[in-house]
C-alpha cells in the first residue's frame, strides 16, 4: 500500500529566504506544514518507505510551489520542525519550475509549480484513490475506503477556498470525527488505522 498526503499552506512562503526563527509568523505557518511532514514520514525509529507528502506553498512571493518528500528515497532529513523547515528553505531559494516539471533538490526531495489540481491529476494517473479530509464528510472506514494507493488532501489552519473546492469537486470527503483536528494529528490517525489492517 502506498500513502500520499497533500497539505495546502494558504499563507506559506513560496520563495525567498525562510526565517527559521519565525516559522509560525513571517513564514506563513510553515510550522504547520513541517509538523505534517513529520507525522507523515517518521516513525519512532525510521521512515515510512511507503509514504509521500506534498506541501503546497501558496503565500508568495511569486508563483505557487509544491515540495515533495518521498519516504522511500529521502535522506538526511531529521524528524523535527526546524530541520524539515531547513530543507523547505533550500527549495525556496531556487526558481519555481514549470507546472508538471519535477526538479530534484536532493534524494527524495523535489519541487515543482502547480496547485492542488496538478497534484490530484498526478495521483489519478498513478491510480491513486483520492480523498479530502472534512469533518462533515463520511466517516473514514479503512476496510471500505482501502486502496493499494491512497491520497489524502488536508488544509492548514484555514478552510479550503472556493477554487480549491472546485478543483476537488467529485472527490469523496471523509471524516475522522466531528471535531476539526490539526492536520498532523489527522495524518497520525490515518496511519494508525491503515497500519491496523496490515
């Protein structure tokens, strides 16, 4: 089973110099995205080889950017917000590549232009079953929703925009409960439920 996570950072800085001392402020809540990457990829002792996480940086300056961490290939990334953000910061210094063109920064870490619609398109070409996390959606049941390749879309601390909802039209919305949980907690719950089936 392959697991994919996409997290949308509505205010997250997409270019320039990242201030590692102010990840929650001037950087546009990069801290939220770094925590999501941490929960998606890292175990207590090791990395989930079956998992990929794409963060979407929409806050400018300049064009939007996607950065992907691939568990199977990633090297030299440590499980803490500052270290993960440091790798994000390296990507922000490089000009954004055209939509659909993935540029590898180092092993297991690439960036590209494009928004959530591009990620959905790429996932669907890989026969990935895509879901949107929504507290008002259908309760998530791994026995029912299971697929060999699963993709989950989450937002940061802001709700999805009208354009994002349009891009995700027709995709099943699933819920982990009535309360709106933080993204990194949702990822941990999904991993736990899917792990329980193995």
